[in-house]
C-alpha cells in the first residue's frame, strides 16, 4: 500500500463522517472491492476514500486492479466512477424496510445509517391523503350488485367477494402481491343476535342483522394464508385466549393486547355491559415489526365513534382503530380478510396505503364500494367491467 498514491485530481471529498462509515464497513465486511489503480504511477483512480480509511486502520496490504491508461483517461474514469454511483437513487420505501429489519436483527454495523436516520426514512413513508372524506359505513343494498367471485378495483385497492380461508381466493386477491400488514375485525364467535336489540329500540336508526359466520371462533385457516409479518386482530374478550392461540399456531408472537375504550358501554343481556373491545398486536417470530410510530403510545385507545351509525353491519369500528396501525408500521400493502363495512379500505385510502380486502357477503362488498366511492369521488369497477353506476345506498 505504500506504493499507492491518492489521486491529486480527485474531486470527491471525504469528511470524518464519511471516513468513519467506510472504516466501519471495512471492519465488518473486510475489503470486498479492489481499488482501481493506474499501473504506470500507482495513482488510485477509484477508491481514494477506502485507501485513506485502510491506512487509518493500520492496513498494509489491499487488493487492487491495475489499468494501463494515460493520465487523461485515468482522470475521466475517476470522474465516471464517482458520477455513475452518484446518479443512482434510493428506493426509500425499500431502503427503510431493509434497514429496519437490520436494526431489529442488530446488524446495522458498517451499513452507514444510524437509528435516527432510519426513523426519519420510515416517517417519510407515511404520506396520507387529505382529500378523503369518509361518509361512514353504508347500508347494504337489498339486491346486491356484487356476486361471489367478483373482484372490485378501487383505485389501487382490490376487493374480492370470496372466502379468506380459501387459498385459491386469497391468491386471486393478492395477484402476486405480498402485503406485510394485516388489520381485521373478523366475526367474533359471540353469536350476535340483533333481533332483541331492534325490538327493544336499542339499535341506532335502521336495523342491524346477523353477521355471517358470527358463530365461528377459529380463523386459523385465514391467518395461515397471510404472507406478512405484522397483524392487528380485533376480537371478543371472551375468546381472547383462543384468538391468541390461533396466531401463535401460525408463527406469530403476541406483542400486546390493545384496548379500544369506548366512550359508553353497549347495552347487552350480560351481567356486565361491554365498554371496550380488545385487539391482539402480533409480529411473526424472528421478523421485524417495521415500526415507525413514536414510543409514547399506550395500549389503551380512547377513540370516539366516527358518527351515529345508521347501518346494518352490527360491529363497525371507528376509522382510527384501523388507521393507527397503518401509521405505526411502514408496510405499503395492507390485508383485511374480513372487510365488513369497509373501514380498513377507507383507512388505507387516507393513509396512502394499498388495501387488499376480502369479504364473503356480496351486500357488504357493495356497501364498502359505495363508501369508497363517496369518500373519494372516484368510480370502482369489477375486473369484468361491472360498476355501481346509478346505485345509491338504501
């Protein structure tokens, strides 16, 4: 290395921060690229910063590639090597996620980014859509337009009227995509019976009806088909243990149980009236949560209902219940295997994320599409070209 000469014509500067990053990379990875050297005089054409860092580290030997070129060509090549690298651009979304995974695995040494820079990158991904004005859940149509098997295209979002426990349906919905975040409010398994509430006048205006599959508790088959690493699953408190076991069975680790504390409890026939709803926050074992939220958040979520609901769907959540997880994680694609009234879809639109959603009930697919159209002023259509043109909610 004593025969190597720093390029006097090198226009690139290397400050202390840059040299420290190069040194850290050399310490961790060793030398993985040879220096480019002009054979006739030992002039370093490519790798001057690395040469300085190597000398500071006390190295006496390094790998080089020698070129038989004249001085003019050496100068031109030196500029070209630096300029071509400079013209490349980061895909910040991909970079942020990769760095966050490395941070989670304690593998950031020598990469050149610190935790503060990663947090800034991740925060920059959360660009919402301020033009979305959610009208709230819509009442389903008496005669649904949607048919089982229809795929709705709603801007960049996709909604399949199908079965989230069917691998074939999930594959059709994803169409090659791999959503990293799942947020869902599945049928609870509480056998919700609205008839007595309607008769007693305890429902809001309009009627509520039985939710399909509300007598089912085990949705392991649906969770297993999710390819991502982070999930938020709302559930009934009486079935919390079962839902946790289902998630653990498909390789998730429970990180927290979140509680939506309602401003008032719902009248029921039980001895205690439910004033909250729980949600499991879980991350796949050994994987990153891709967290971009701050560190001041509580497991208790005090969220007011969006509005006085006048819809048929029995258990719609406030938009914030679905929006908050999207703001806290960097995943660009969100999966909801039980879309219901469409809250996750609208939250994704607001958060600037892409929603891939499944809903087995044609009438609730219609309601979700109507809600999205009213929120965005855009028109959705199925892959076959069907629309809801001329249709208004009941």
